[in-house]
């Protein structure tokens, strides 16, 4: 009887460990999938930018008046305001130049929210401006969208 109890305790202990490992692996796999989906959105943005399409670049943003874009001491309130600001600053392909995102750190908060910290670099007719950004992404029916962008 004592041996059977010890065997049962060992079985339950091993089963618990296997269950914990599989739950952790499942959560990690989901986070990796979300991270990859968000990085695909950002890859599409850089491709659109580098092709000279501000409208294509803006597809990564939530098309809403509630979307916010913060840069320096300016706050663009709404998708259209952000697009208009980009059009004013980057009205030619030469001014747009070539955009690159790097050092991406995706922090998945939930199945429909994430924060991304990263670096941006632009090579254009004025030189090589660069900086950092924090993006808040939210998942909508049509995919992951940036709802808040703070770029410096």
C-alpha cells in the first residue's frame, strides 16, 4: 500500500510538471505568433514607405479619430491628421528616403494588445535622422493596428 501511494504521488508530481511545462509552452507559442504578426505589419509599413506610399504606410495604423501620434511636442489626433502631417513633411520620394525599423521588442500584453519598443532610421536627402519609438498595438477584425505611436 505504501509503495502504491508513493507511485501515485510520483505520477501526480510528474503529471503536474508536464502540465505546467505544456501550459507555459502554449503561452510562449501564442506570444511568438502575435509578435510575428505585429512584425509583419511593421514590415509592410517599411515596404510601403520605401515604395513612396504614405497611404500604404498608414495602413498599419488604426483608422480612427481616437488614434494618437506623438512626436516632439506635437500630438496628431486621428488617422487623417497623422497622414496629413506625414504628407506635409514628406511630400516627395526624396524626402521620404529609405526607412528601417530595428531593435524591436514586442511585449504581448494580452491576446489583443501589445507594446513595441524599437528604433527607426531614415536615409533621405537631408541625411540620416534616427530615433526611438513606442507603439501600442491592438488587434481588430482586420488585423493588428497601431492605436498610439510615440516617436522621438
